[in-house]
């Protein structure tokens, strides 16, 4: 967020993983303060910009631009689902982002998981949280789950190994949920 070097490989990976996390958050937005010593040419010479550097999605590398653009476009497609989740939250008090045990209170494993969550009632998201990581274990609660990337159906009640290159994320949708159509 603060003083990022947008030209570093570390930041280029981090910004993509942040966007993927933002996709499954109630609010998805890009902001931050970047390092002033980057090679970025200011749009308005003589005017000090609050961000101190480039902060547009095309500024984070050629490889990242289409990835970030596609995540933004997917978020727009998700808008009806997000609005439905917000409406439900306003009416019931249920959070939009929720720990696994919220929706699966009888599943004791769900009480031990701190690095994946439900986004609304139908999407399970397991973010990549470590630099260079592309593989992680994901717990699927009881039921059938559809991986958004390949539409493969998984039987729940177990741990699985999941893989996600930088241009992929790990998310599953409950079988029968209409939101799967947009992925």
C-alpha cells in the first residue's frame, strides 16, 4: 500500500494477488502510494500527485495488464451477486465475507481454517497468500463444489490440492448456484 516499487517482481506478483482477493471482497478498489523514484513520468509536471507515482492497471507490467483488466471485468459481471449479498447482509446482518464455520457450523474442520472464506453463500475463495506460491490445500465442506477455472466438480467433506498460476485464482461455487455461469 505505501511506498511500493511498482517495477519490482515482488510488487507485480503482489498486485495481482491483491486484485484476486479484491474480486471476492465487498469493495474492490485500487489505491496506494507508490515510490516517487520510479521511472514513471508524471502526467502533470509540477503538480504533486497524492499517489506519488503510477497507479493505473497498465503501470504494473505488460504481463499483469490483461490479468488485472480481466479481473475488473469479471467483478462487473459479479455485480448482481455482490448486490444480492449486500442486500442480504442489510436485511439479516449476515456478513458478506464470512469464516467457513459461519455457513458450516457442524463441520469442526471449518473452525480451524483461517486462510479461506465464503464470499456470500455460494462462493468459496482460497487466496494465494505467500510470495511465489502457486499451490495450496483447500477444504471443501460437505456438498458438491465447482471450480470456477475449469468447471470440474468436487465432492466436499475433504481437503484437496489446488493450483493457481499468477493469472488464476482458487474459487469454488456451490453446485446449483447460478453465479457459476459468469466464470
